[in-house]
């Protein structure tokens, strides 16, 4: 008797689930892609116009609006409905600069989750002092930038060089930006005061500065004519733009106006400028003693020239030594090595 062959089941097998493709494209308009991807659509977007639209404020809930206001400058005046003023969104220097910096960091991959993780680890190692010896072993010419000056460096004979002498010698020039930065207080209650003041005029040994108002660090942007779009809020290529002058009602408040201050050398020095900066800032009523020569750095054509102390030192070492001056005063035939080489060539 032959065994029966097993009958095949007529039931259909369950359908196989299609495997997701390995290189599936993510939605370029997703929140994660917009805020972390180095190829985000936000990099080339006009964020100034985007945030200036009323819809950008209306999509936020009350909790988000409260959180946003806590991050904005304290001197900012809001509209009656609590929204942000258009003058701030269009023309505020710090706001515009912050948006540009965000787009640059986003394009450089500095919002990538892996990059942020590595940066956090490096920050912890740096705080633990793991890189101190390595940094100390490097030279300034390798890093390509000047290092912060230690506060315990002594000036010595350089104190005889007053600010007026350096100004007359051309060490400081019109257009230079003096960047002031000093931290007051102890841990937990530290206050950082920063201001970029610009030299606008030099008359003999007197220096005139333009100082940002209130607690601003950067200079206030120059007055911009008002722009009126033909069809309301949103800008389109077909819009016509009418340029008009600022009216009396549109006069900027005092917090939007630069402050002029003149140092009258040799009576005044960097310390007088620091005192005026702290008065304008208003957060440090009784500042402790400090050295303004070291707290102020000079920037020229976007290049860090060093602190005022370092620039004074460089000028000092270029001057003839005391012994050389004494020999010359005695009427001797003293010649410098350079003079001897020139004489030998003749």
C-alpha cells in the first residue's frame, strides 16, 4: 500500500512587508531637518522677512511667547498686542547679526546632533584642564591669533608712556574699534560687561569715541529710510517700494542712539573710558579697581591688534634704550647696528 502524498495547503501565505529603502529621503521641511541639516532650506532663506510676518508670531502659543520674551533684551518695547515691534525685527543690529550667525553655524554643521555631542564632551574636558598644557606649549604664530593677556603682568617702565604720547605717535587711529570686556562679581552672580566703541576723531592727543547706548555691545545701525510696500506686509518681486524720510513720530529713542565721549589726554586715559562705559551700562554702580589697559582690545580692519597694554608694550620696545639716549645726549659718535651697516655699504 503506497502512502498518500501530503496535500498542499490552499491558504495563501501572508504578504511580505516591503522593506523600507535604506536611503529613504527625509522631509526637507521637517523641523529636525530645518534646524540641524547643513543643507537646510533655512540657510538661504530671508529670515528677516520671514520673522517680520505677523504669522510668525501668531503660530506660537502663550507658553512659547513667554519663553521668547525672556530671551530678548529687557529694553525692548512690545506692541499693544504683545507682538514684537517691526523696527526691532527689521533693523536691530544684534538680531540681524544673530540670524546670520545661526545660518552660518547651521551650514557648517554645528547643529548636527553628533557635532553637539562631541562639542559637549570637549567642553567638559577643557573645563577639567585636559588641554591646558597643550595650549601653553603652542606659539601665537601657530594659532594665528593673540591670546588673552594675563592680569598679573607688570607694566614696569612702560607706565611712563601716557595715552597722549601713543595717540600722537599714531599707535591708535580713527576707525579703530576698542572692544571692552570685563567680568564683575563672583561665581553665581557674575556680570559680563561688553562694548565695542569706535574712534571717530583724533585732535592732537584727544580721542573722541562713539559708544553704544544702554547695555548694547555693538554700535547702533545707522538710520535707515522707511520702506513702504505696495501690498502690505509680505514682500514680493512685483512690489513697488517707496522710500521716505523718518517722521517726527519715528524718531528713535535714546537707547537707539550712539553716545559721544572724548578723552582729553594726558589728563584722561583708558580708565576714564572704562568709567564712562560702566556708567552707560548701569549695572555696576561701584566697580572695583582694575586695569583698563588690559581690559580693552583694539580691532583694526577686522584684525585683532592686541590689548591696549600690548600695543603700548610694542611701541615701548621699539624706542631707543635709555643708555642709547644718554650716549646721544653726551654728543658722542654712537651709531646703531643699522647705521653701521648702511655706512659700510657706502
